[in-house]
C-alpha cells in the first residue's frame, strides 16, 4: 500500500497541544502541503488508495488531525470513492473519542414540581442530578492542558460526523457496522443531546443509527387476507414506514383487496395520517385479533417490530374503530444520499398470510 506524501504526513503528525494547533478546516486544507497533495489526487493518486492509506493512519494520529484527514476522505467519497474502505477505521476513531469524553457528558435534569414525582421518578431524578453534578465536577477538575484536550476531542467529534454520514448513507454495509457497535450506540444515545459538553452535529449520526434497512418486511392486511413482502430502504422510523407503505398500498389497492378509499394528503409531505390501525404481529393469534393495543409505535425503529419467521411484521387493519393517528416531521430525509423508499418484492398467497397471523 502506498504511503501518503512525506510533507503531508509531517503536517498530520504535528503535535496538538494548544489552541494554535487546532487547525480549522479552512486553515488545514489551505496549507501548501495539503494543496499539493489534493492536486495530485486523481492524477498520481487514486482516490481509493488515499482512503486505504488514510484508514491505516488514523490510530496513530491525534484525533483532531485524524478527524480532519477523515473529513478530506469523506469529500473523496462524495466525489465517487468507495465509501466502504475507510468506514470501519473512522467509526473506531469516533468510538474512541466518545469513550474518552463520556465522563464529561450528562443531561441537565429537569426541575420537578413538588408532589408531581412518584417514588421511582424521584430516584431517577436523583440519578440524573448525580450524573450532571459528576460530569460538571469532572470538567471543573481538569487542569488547563487536560481541558484543552477535551475541547480538541469535542471538535474532532463534530468533524467526524459529516464523513461518517457520507459513508454510512452510501453503503448499507457501513450502516450494519454502525448498528453492530453496541458500545458506540450506547455512547450516542447518552451523549448526542447532552448539556454539559454539547456537540453541534452528533445528532445526525444518532439519527442515522435509527434508520432501518429491511430486505423482507412483511405487511399483512387481515381484512382482505392479503399481504406483501416489501423491501424497505433507509426508513426513519415506523411513522415514516406507514407513510411510504400507504403510498405503495394505494398503488396496489386492487391486488391487495383494499376497500377503503385512498387517504387525503395535505400539502406538507412531512405530515400524514394513519389510514389503517397499524399493529405488530402479536396482535393476532390463530388468525384472530386478540390485542388491538399491540400497536406499532410510530417513533420506534422499523427494525424493532416483532418478527415472525425471522422477518419484521406490520399489520395494517382496515377498521373504522381506530384512534386518529397523525404525525409531522418524521418523514423528512436525514441526508441527501439517504434515498428512503419501499418497494414491492412480491404479494403473499392466502396461506402465507394465514401462517403469519397464526
């Protein structure tokens, strides 16, 4: 594997010890060593080779400089380089940085009015308060060099988000790797909206972790004893899935035996209304509705719905006896390359529908 130019490597390996060493994007990418190397990418250097060489470098660089290098590589991905080549190394870098910053991150507890909290709620409030106080105490106890390092790592997190998003949105293998890193996901959940050491862009990566890709999503219509297998790509959550599926179902209403008229859509594409009572598989047993409250919760991830025969199942029940469900703001794309959509794989035979409802 080729090594990056020595003068460019020398810039990447400069120490990061004080504010002046924290190159902003414009400063870093404006350096002559970078400009010369950038000009050579596509000429003497192949973009994919740059990503391979950069991935090997990340563990040995200061995280802030590693993040700047990753940001550059993310731009190459946006220009057509292979999004899979560097993702694992960049994800591991993000994981290391978040783990280092976790002791300083906590959510400020909300004030609870006297008499409103139950016993369990009170304990939870005390836990949140203790975590908040501990995080702030840890920050206050840092000597100036250590506090500078924390700030440098925080800046690195926000630099890493755009290239990770560029890579994750272009290759489903990268999204699977993101979901497989349970420790990183736990840090994302705890830190993306924290108040003691807030981040500007980490919420985007947290949103990406909520997306679902399903090659075989089962959609059942018990009223007509019909159904279909659907491929779902980059769906935000169940509300988003309902909207996409209802569009697809209206397209195939005749084949599915849907009796009700198409729903009325407003001007805002981000809002919609449930045309069916959307349930999970345990709502039915032996072909009969046994639990009308086994809803598919709108804010939940599509992949988290109950499965039968190894596939996630959504039940779309045609009924006038359903609560009104509407949503707004859940259907907008998270990233330009997300391309959320559902597509029909095949219709289910009647006996297949019965088996799923058994």
